[in-house]
């Protein structure tokens, strides 16, 4: 009996489907679903309404402008979606900027003729929520045993990072920036990860959405380490965008800057996606916080110092 046909509008969900060995069931994907590389042949049914090549401030302005007009930042090819006849649509109910929303999909398929696809929505807030999402996706597509096995393997890798970081005698204060202009402190699962990797997260809180901050907040906290992980940017783009931070009053006087402990990462591939590669993200954090003590081979490929 063939497996249920899957449409994924969420990059992390696409990664989950592939990680449990069901990539062949994907019948369409969003334009942001780009990993693993084998999904390149899966039809794309979305496109952005914003210019993703603009700088941080321009992108932020476009997103806020669309939100003010109650418009989605994604455009969906509904005809193509109906044509591939998915049994399941994977999406999220957390952030309208991150992926197509659950409400938009429900409204659109309400008048479809015949059998309507099941909408499976995820809204992870804390790091452990990712385990539940992996199990849930695996159960829905009929491979619950594979989901349980994958979660077990990922947890073992997390334990490895936690144990290595536990030998450190001092926890560095860490600020993770999820957007650079304006500044946004990484929330949700990011503070959990900082703690697991042996750091003390500052400004943002676990389980609360990422929020806008002022430079005054950064100056007061004066973190030991600053990690730049802007949502949707790869490593090279993050390094390029980071140059504007030097224009902020007080930036060059920060402890992390003077000690050359400001790091750029590929947030789009890792930290911004609450899927299996959050464990790689945890390893990356461990490497940055305890260089020489924790090494997994990510430096240079997925993160590097900007100074």
C-alpha cells in the first residue's frame, strides 16, 4: 500500500520527513524547503512576496508593510497544490514570517471538492518540543518507530554536548541576535540551547517569542559572546550584514567585540529551523563557547568569527 502523499510548507518538516526515510512521499514543497539537496526535484508551490535580496532594514520594512495590510508574505500556487493531490499538508501555527500559516491553508481548502488533505501543524516553543514534532510527523505518515529511533539518536548527540560543556568552570554570558537591523534577541528554543551548551543566555527568555531590543539592552548586559543568527540568512550573508553593527553606538566597546568573540552562523540552515539540525546547532554553540574543548568540525563551514 503506497504511503500518504505529503505537501510540506515548512523547511523543518521537510527535513523531518526525509530524516525518517520518507522523502519519496513528498509531492510538493515550499520555496524555502532546500534540505536535503535531494528535495530539489520536488515541485515548488510557493514564492515570496518580498525581496529577499534586500538588506535587513529593507526586508523588515517589507514584512511589516504586508502585515499592516493583513497580507501573507507567501504566495501559493493553489492550482498546482490541488493537482499533486496531497493527503497531508505540513505547516506551522507559530510565525507568519517563517512559513505559510495553518489558518491560511484551512481557509483555502475549505471549498475543495472531494477528499480534503489533513493539515498537520507545528508550533514548537521550547527545545524539547522538537522531539514531539518529530514523533508526531512520523506517526502521521505511518512510521512512528522510525521517529522514535531518530529522536533517541538526536538526544544522544545532545548529551554529548552537555557532558563536554559541563567540565567548564565558568559560564559565558551569551547574546544571540536573530535580526540585525533592527536588533532582535533570539527567543523560543534558542535560550534553551545556550544553556545546554554551557552558556548563560541574556535578554531573551526560553519559551517566549524573539523580541525587538535596543542597543542600550546590549550595552547593559555586555555579553561575553555574541552569536549572529539572522533568520533566513546563510553564513556569508550574515557576515556581510554584520558590518552595519559597527555603526551602533557602543558596539565597539562591548566585551565580546573587544575580545573577538562575535560569531556569525548559518542561521537559515540551523538555528532558525526547529528540526533535526537543531542538534547540529547545539554542537555549533558548544564549539563557539568552548573552542578547543568541544569540536565537531563545524567551524569554518557553518560558523566563524567576524573579527
